[in-house]
């Protein structure tokens, strides 16, 4: 299929579609904000960038295991990050963070609904013009290509439908709403196209691979390009390609230390899970785990095809390729069947592999990074002045290039706003109102007061997570992941009160941060300065961070 760019009438003056006719002097003027590291000198080609984004792929439970070709072609040819996190363990808020480089409290996408600002008109008006692809296109002269799942409510009639093409994209090939593999509708540059259930022409992961290869064949050779390919895998309904439906028949969800145990001393939502799980629940989650891996085999094929095509066209050595996921996942941890949303490592930690110019092969970095760093890093690659952005994240391009004596962060913020209606679930009348995402055995994965914020800290001496819930208990969870990597023991009541106070204050500061203030030294950074007087209000009571119920 030949993928055409947006119609000329849809392009704004000064967009990359006008750049080929520019004189060198005018081109320098237009791209003045992107000269940076690479410049636009004669004979210099600014790097291309590819961002591969999967849906619900964990790192902790072996989510990268099926992707042998991806690990060989990206990880072994570049750098694998062992401490990559998302600021919210849910699709739409996390994807919004990738696009904007901001924490959820700054981009205001709090869940997967229009009411939660997921692809809403407010998002389109305020945030989309400032995403990093919009900057790449308008300020840096990049061709920008998108294929796959955008945001969960994209295409909703109340928010412009499939005719809406977000600012910043030269080529737009986006899925209507949430992940599917068959029987879906795509927006192709604002025009709807329905797909059925014929594997050879409709299986979405393969369709995304084919249209991506088409882009590489038909793109302009006079401008650098950015591609974002967002696969449905391994999101439910976990429909594998026919050739992979019998793979991993002897694979089961990992029986790690926190599998099928009661969440003692945890938030009430975790404590309500039934332990031990029923045999039917375990059989269900094992089957889900297996199917998730099966869907990833097609992603592995996509990556191989893409890398081979880049090599064939001579673009590979000048292209950065990023591979990551929007959030993690759990299958039976603390007796929760399947989902994400929770504050634990299995939900907030994701794969991150990068290859590209100047990156040495077979490297592993322990540096603490988050998906709010992807936008700044890609803009840095393009040579854009990051001081001109309002992003909370920071460029990890110096890490990729092996910079020595690098001053880096020691903590990141994780925040989530729980979902639940003030009604009782009719299938589980014994449960109180406010729960959601409930399974047939009345174990629920979310609730309106499953609203929390955490400071995830990593330093030379500490590997710590501090979390507060916005509920009547003002419940606190703290984990020392050096001693307790499975987060079984909540040490909130036994940890040094002074340290607890510092973490409380740091959390409050991060939840209020914006731009540069999100990058200030953490508690265990030698540059950190703590003023205990700031912990108290004028009346002498301890200050606590108030969670916003209505962020829009």
C-alpha cells in the first residue's frame, strides 16, 4: 500500500512540506532552533529517529524474552536500560507523557477516558501543539510518520472523530481508540478505512510493518525523518498471528515470590484480592501470559523487517532506534489476576533499548530514566534547544554516548488517579461502591481512591520507593528494593522517621514541579538540601500534598 502524505491544504505555512524548495540560507533560518549538535552544514545529515512503542509490555516478568531478534538488532547493537520507568502505569497518561515530556499533573491526562483528558478537545488544543513530534516537524524540518495506537480515545466523535489529525504529523495512520488485531478502523491522514479479519491484509501488527516499509520507500530523501510505530501487542485481546498460535505451549506466568500471595500491609485494594487464587483464575492468567508472548513474535518480525529495510536503503547507520512500552503488567502478583495501574515494579518498569550513531554495542545502563525523557532525548538528537521547551524530562543522549562524570537524577515521580463510580458492581454486590476492573470472582483491580503518588529513588546507597495514597487512611507504602526486590514487606512503620519526612517533602515537591523544578536533586543526591521548616504550615501541622480530583 502506498502511503501518501497529508494533502497540501492540511499543511501549515512553514511546515516541512515547504522546505525542499528553500534556499540553503533560508533553510538555516527556518531550522535555526535545531542546529545544535549536528548543524546543517554541507554534507551533514541530521540523524533519523524511530520510536517503537508496544502496549502493556512488562520488563519485570520476562516481557522481552520472546523478542530474540529485537534484542539482537537493537539491544546488542546499542544500549539496554535496566531502570526505565513510566510516570503512570496506564496507557493514555503514559503515552501523553511520552509525547509531551511531562508528568501527568502537567499534561492533565489522568485516565483512558475523554473526561480524563485522553485525546479530548482540551488535549488537542493545549498539549498537541507542543508535543515533540510537532516541534520536530515545525522547527526542525523532520518528516514525521505515525502508525498504530495513538491515545485510547482517539477517533471519538465528541473529539473530532477520525478526521482529526494531530498537529505535527506528515503521515498519519492511526488506530481508532484501543488496541485490536482485527476488525478495526484506521484514520489514514484523516480518512477512515475499515479492516476485517483476513490475516493476510488485516492483522494490525503486520499492517503497521508494511505501511512503515512503504514510508521508507516513498519518503523524501532531502529531509531527516521521525517514525513512531505503536503496536497493539501485547495488549488484550491477545490475538496472535496464525503461525504463532501454538508457540510457548509449555510457558506459564512466573511463580516469583510475590505470585499468589496476600498483599499484607498494603493498600486496601491490594488486600481485597482473594488468596490463594482459584484454579480457574490461575489457568486464565497463565493462558493470558502465553498469548501475550505469542503476539510479541509479530512485533519481533516487524523490528527485523524495519532494520533490514533501513540497512538496504543505507539509512541504518544514521538512525536512532528506540524500543519501549507504555507500561508494565502483572499476572498473579499479590493475587491480582491481570492488569496494570498499580505502583509496583511489575507495572511501572518497562523495557528500553536504543541503538544509533555514537552508541557502542552491548551496553547496559543502570541510570534512572523515565518515558518523559524520550521527547527531550529525541529533540536533543535533532539539535533542538531544550531550554525552549516546557518539558519535565531530560535528555539521556549523553548517557547513550558514554559521557563520563555525568550529573544525573536520583529519583522520578509516579502518579495515578484511580477510577471507579459511586455505584455497587451488580456482579459483586458484597463490594462497596467505587471499585472497577472487577473479575468474576470479585477481585477488583482499581477503585476511585486507588489514587497515589510515589517517589522512585535510585542512588549509590539506596534503592527505595515511597508512596502515599489519597484516601481516608492517607496510607503509606515504602519498599527497600535492595533487600526486598519483590516489594513484599512494607517498611513504612519501621523506617527512620527523619527519612520518611524527607521523602514526604520530596514527593510534595515533585507533585508540584514543572519543567526545571522536576529535575532538582533528590533526597539521596549530594546536592540535595532539606529545610525541615518547609514541612510545616503556619499552624505547626505537617504539610501534605493534596491530590487533585479534577485536574482538567
